């Protein structure tokens, strides 16, 4: 990408970064690299911003090995090498925690998410990274909101920036203004090969059901993500009963 090549999606990412003060001068950012398309696109976009914007930060990629079998890390490693970004591999016992004695626990995705986040926080703290970047996009925002609403009975969703003040670390989500289809197009254009998810419950979760539901709604309301983001950013206490 040339310096004067202002891609609209980079503008959206920079807008999110400014809106939520995600990147500060001198930040060491740990990019959580799962190997999926979203995290690969996040890494690539941050590297573009590092090279062609005024933002001053360094990038360190980290992959939390959950313990799933047959994980092909070749492309992920090659991408980091091509971008001159160091990549760390952290082994974990997440698979054993989710499948104790070979039996699947209830709500495995929630536990997996908490354990991976804990491992990321520990790695970032140990390696002097003040920020951890996750590849959640606007579709993830909508899915999480509806998942909590329909299955938990609560209006709740993750924030673009979460500060862990006791650790001096923040989790940031620079892709929250991008739709999943944009991430797919970027991955295809840059010839990114996502790592196959070998988790036994992949595409068999409640989140997958919500994704399919929202995709059907988007057929009639294609601006669903934009409306949801607008509602989250402009909600007032008086909009809710408990105020």
C-alpha cells in the first residue's frame, strides 16, 4: 500500500482508535493472533497504520495455543515474518479445562474466552505491553448484544476499550466499525489463509445460531450493524427503565 492510498476501511479503524483513545504514543501492543481471518486482518491493518500514519506504537503478536489438535500455524508464522512482527506462542491447558475427562462442559465458549483473556493479560504484563488488541468487528458487536439479550435477558455488550487499572493494561478492539464482509474482502485481497479452527464445537454454538439469525435480518435491514453501533454510542440513562 502506498502512503497516499487512503483506504476507507483504514479511516474507519482510525476513527475507532480516536473515538476511544485506543493507541497512545509509545504503546507496545500485543495483538492476539488466533489464526482466524479477523485477527490476521487486524495485524495487517495495524502494521499499515504503524507504517503510514502518525500513530507511534510497536506491535508484538501472540498466539495462545488452546491445545486443539492439528493446528496449522504455517501461514500465521509466515505473515508475521513478512511483516517483521515478532510472534510468541503460549501453550495453555484450555482444551483440558473445556473437555475434562473427555466430556464437554456447559457454556464452553464463555470459559474458553475467559481463559484466553487471562493468558493474554498474563503474557502482556510479563512482556511490557500496555495494550492487547482483539479482532472483534461490528458483526461481533451485534451478535454479542443479541446473544446476551435472547439468552441472558440483559442488554450487554463488550466495550471498544476496557481498562484493567490494577494491571495497567487495556484491551482494545480497533475493528469495531468494520463489518465482517469487509474483513473477508481484505483477507481475500491480501491472500490470507486463515488457520482452520479444529475446536470440536466450532459452528455448533449458540453464537452461530445468533449469527444466522442476524444474517437473515440483514437481508431486510442491511444497515443493522450501523444502527446498533449508533444506539450503543448514543444511549441515554433515560432510555432505560432502571435509571
